[in-house]
């Protein structure tokens, strides 16, 4: 199951500040593309009377890609539906009102291609790569599994057992679970802090009624985007009208019945439950759909002497995908880069990034060190994750904070023009090369239309990356690492620190941040 908005494109997702109207219009840039074929592709978006949006993009090749994107996910869960989106994507393409599970599998094989469903914090995505002539069959199957799932007790129990193994695997690997805990601590008790992984105590008591309640609440036409790449626009629109056109748009609140019963979480899985404060139970549709992410920051240190390495994440409130500074922040993430002590991926993939050159090449006790940048519709997380041999954790913290501080200035040790140009080139090439994949192109189109209303032309995106200057980089670094984002979002401005392993020596993190002038007490 995908646990991020997308692959490389989501890691460098960029803002689109204007929204589409309700009429069909081409989204072609007037500039002549000289970079790749995708920049000359014709993009069209239309909104149907019931609110469903249809977006298509021309693309040469023998295969097409098709997706349905629902504005749902873990951020919209409340106490009664906690963990539902994790299980819901596993229940896709099972039995429906008109198909048995066997018939569903037979129809999928007959349609050909590949099919998948994945959930993230802000979207549930149904996607397929297929031959163009099979698109009507596949869209019909997607519509059936989205609108008419049976979700039987047997299917739920099967996925419940499978999810247990997945959750156990996540908890056994700090590099997988700590990013989840980072979100839970950074957005305590709200929206983006809701876990992608279903907590064990919720998994045990989850019922088919919980899941159907969630579907009825969030699978509304105005929250759905149908997108296709390499398909005829008018044909996709006609198919969408036939399969989704009778869905009724609603604006009334949808309240569900609270779940009954309780159970203690299992071992480490119970940490999710302990991180959430007391809940009032259910929240109605209008409340949850309008709730803004509230960054809180905080610290969570998990003492675990069984770990081979001590793992540490240091994060700050980053930028939403609507923020104009997102281009500079994405460039900063490439500039810092990083990797593991074994390899950064080879020339052109990070060997000259700051964290590889300044950290991994200098300290043999550091196993990994890399920057991260998670962008969402109304907030984000930016920082550095690292791991080291036990006993060096306080030194790792100091190294991470020092590297963050160096980006807040130019001059000696600060951001140089040469490395800025290299980072911008890497960001542009990363976006363009990933768009060579039809599936990445599809998700990029569907998610952008879902969040912003239209897809930005690639040459416009590259032009905005090119405009980023040293002064922009320093200004944005200070804004993020100094807690300045809170002025716009109302967040706390505090740093978020999550660690696992020998963590007792990390309890003084606040003093290290103060020493380097980072955090909301920064004096820039």
C-alpha cells in the first residue's frame, strides 16, 4: 500500500495558485517546449453537473493509464473511523453488489493491464495501466468497486489478518514507523496526525459498518476526480457521466454511529493510541472536511536497546502546496539531499549533496542522513532524518542541527551559487524524468486537479524553479527553521523530534537548537 501521496513527484510537489472554472478548457502553455513531450501534451479538465471532475492528458504510446481519486484519507478519520482508510484500500476490487469476488477477479484479468488502490493522508487512489481499448471495462470496474462494494465480514476478517502482519513489519523497522510517528507528534490529535496505519486496538474492533459509514460520508461526487492519460477526452467524459453521473452531490453533515467496545493496543502498536488525547467521539462531515491542520510539534523518544542503530528525525513545520515558497523549499531539499553510508545512488543522484559531502563522507559512525519534505494541502513537514551507532546520538543531533543552520545564510559554509544551480537542475530533471512514466503522469494530473483545480504546465513549473535565488533559499530556510511558518498557519513553531534506540542523550535537544539559533526563539 502506498503511504505517500506519490513517488518522486509528490516529494517535489509544487503549488498551483489559480483554480479551474466549471467549463472545458485547454491547459496548454503558449510556450514552445524544448524539454520533453509532456510539455506539449494537451490537458483538459471539466466539471460535471454533480461536481465530479474529469481530467485527461494526451500522451503517445501503446498503453493508457486511468485513475479515480477520492478526496478522503486518514486526515478525515475520527475516533469511530480511525484506521479505516488503511483497511479500505485493501478491500478494493473485492465483491460488489453485482459481482462476486471471483467474478471481479475474472473481469480484471479480462480487462488486462495492472490495477491498484492506495491510500494516503489526503487521498484514496484507484489506478490502472491498461490498453486504451480496455478503458471502458476498467472504468466500469472502478465505478463498481467505489460505489457498490459489499464489504462482507469474511473479506474484512481476511484483510484484518493481513494488516496485522503489515503493521508488525512497520513497527519492526524504525525507518518505516518513525515517519508515521513524526506526523502523529507534529500534528497531535488532529488531521495530518491521524495514523496511516490502523492502530491495533481499532483494527480489532473495526466492523463493516464503520467502513461503510466512512464511504457514505466521504465518497461524494464533488470529492472525486476521474483522470486518464493517453485516452480520448470526450470518451472519458461520456463514460464518467454514464458510470458516476447519477451520484447526488450533498452538502449536509453526515454523522455516524460511534463504535462500541474497546480493546487495549498490542505492544508497540498501542503507542498510536497513547499519543491521542481524549476524543469526543464522532465529528460530522462539515466539521472534519473544514478542519485545518494544526501543527503542534513535540518530542517522542522510544528507548529501545535492541536496535542496531539509534534513529532520529528532526522536523519543522514546512509549507503547504499552495505556498509560493514551495519551489525554493523543494530545491532546498535537493540541495541537502543525503543517503546512506553505503551509497547515495551514484553520480547525479546525491553524491554532491550537502548531507552526503558534509556528513556521510566525514563521520563513519553515521549510518544514514537525509532530508525530507512532505507537502500537504494546508501544511507540511521539513527536516532531516539520520541514524548512527549507539553512543553517538547526541553528536548526530548536533550534526543535523548544524547542517540545518548552515542553510540559513550565505558566505562561509552557507549556500553557494554553484550548489544551488546543481540542486535546481536535479529538481527539474527529477520531475521531467519521472513524468516519463504514465502512472506518475496520471497521479500527478489527478492529484493536482483534485487539490488545485488544474495541472500546471511543466515548462511553467521549471521556469519557477529556475527563478529561485540564493536570497530566496536563505529566506525560506529561516522561515521554516525559525518557526516562521506559524505566523501564517497558527502552528506552535516548535520543533518535532522523534527517536528510537538509545535516546536518553537526546533529551537535551532543546538546548542544542537554542545553541544554533533554530526554532521559534530564532532572532533573524
